[in-house]
C-alpha cells in the first residue's frame, strides 16, 4: 500500500521551491462539478493565505462545451484569483462565457496551443515571489497536468515535495522523509574523479569549490530578475563557472607575480559549473560534503589500484 502511487485524480499539493519562488500547486482537476471545485478552491485559499498571487488553471475540452460554460459562469462568483490560465481545447468557449458573466478579461491567459513547458514557464512568470496555483476542469488530456507540472519541474531542477489525499502525506508513495535525504548528489559522475586527482593540492580543491560557489551565487542572484531554469540554467551555470575559474586563475596569477612562489589553479574548466549546478539543486553543504567524501573514496581506490605510481 505504501509503495502505490497516488491516482492521477487524487487531490494533491505540490510544494515547489523554484529558485527562491514558492509555488503551491493544488491538483483539483478531478472535481466533478463547480460546487465541489469551489469548495476545494476555498480550502486551498485557507491553507495558503500568505502567497503573493493566486492562479487558477482551467483544463478545458472542446467536446465538453457545457462543462466549460458552467465553470466560466460559476468562477465569477468565487473568491477571485489574480490570473486564470486556460489550457486544453475550446478555451474560447470559457473565455467568452466568463467575459459575459463579468470576469475581467485582463486576468485571462490563453494557453490552448502551448506545451506543458511553456505553460509551466508562464505560470512561474505570473507567480511572483510566491503563489497558489490550482488546476481545475478536466483530468483527461493535459489535465493530468498535475503530473505534467511535477515532471516539468523535476526536469527543470526544481525542488518539490508532494502531499496527497486531503493535503496530508509526507512523501510520494509513503516514503519516510529521512530516507529521501540519503540520496545526495556528488556534483555529477565526473566531478569526484577530478577532485580525487587534485587532493594532493588541497588549495586547488578549495579554489574549485569557491569558483562553484561564486557561480551559484551569481546565477541565483540573476534568477531574482530573470526566469532561468531547465537547459538554459544548466548552460548558464557552465558558462559562468568557466568565467569564474578564469577570474580566479587570473587573480592568483597576478598574486604569484608579486609574492607567491607556488601556482594555484581551479581544477578543470567546466568543473566549477557542474559543482554549482548541484549546489543549486540540493544545497551547498550537502553537495560539498558528498563531493569531498566520494572524492576521498575514489582517491583511496586509485591508491589501491595504482600504488606508488600515483602522483602524491
């Protein structure tokens, strides 16, 4: 029972930490009528009172125009949302009826022909620093968007946890929270090997971690002004990490000309960016601890395999 996945129609909450933006996504797609949908909406509003924006996503179907009209007429009398995102098919039916019923058309965002990633990015743009986002309408088609949003978030490096069944469940599948914390990344598959080879020069290791941390700080600060996630965030991390490495190399080269007698370098050209990516995904302390530990293990294995031929 604990290993079973929640049914797609089960009311769930995904709490997303999107690079400093808090997004609480409530899956209410399975509600069968406007009254039930309104009750869930009011319940969600009561749970997340301190958010900056409230957003409703309606998943609509062109072959169910009556349902779209019902929802459009009913939502006008509900506690208002700041934005209404219309996805699926036949969205014009909802928009027309909602406008006739008095809904401010400026709050409508039509996303009928958009992909899940584009819809997700649009919702993030509307969310501000924090938001409540609730999915309503139809569970079929793209309305399995509770899974689409979770999957898109996961592919984008977003931290999130899910609560199912009346908003109260520790983790998906009933997994105790403590076990989730044991799955700690080490900066990718390549980074521990490079760090292991550089352990003979601990200052180089420290400079590499510092370059990764500088990259993480710069990209994280930029995220406060520009929406950066997914592949774009990964590429930006690599580029900024490369530049941070060059900056630190240049700085220590100048210091070497003045007073230092030993060359210190940042390990690799893309290593700082890879480290920054994992700093961003799971935290600085967690990544640094796992990286150093795994690098030491790799170093010991190399010593056992190579022996005295390993440069110390």
